[in-house]
C-alpha cells in the first residue's frame, strides 16, 4: 500500500489511475489522507 502512495506521488497520476498491483485506489487514497492528517508524513523517518 505504501508503494502505491509513493508511486502516485512520484508520477503525479490521479488516485483512480493507480495500477491494480498496488491494491484498490480508494484504500490507498484513504490511508494516505489519514496519514497526512495525523502528521505521520510530516514527521519523516523514525530515528
């Protein structure tokens, strides 16, 4: 699922165009939104 999020960000495609190998686009989009709202993406890698 994380790979699908990274793929979407790096390529600039819309969530609906996410290749099936990354799982359902709606799940990836929902998790990405949740991580962003929780601040997980802003924190960066764990030390």
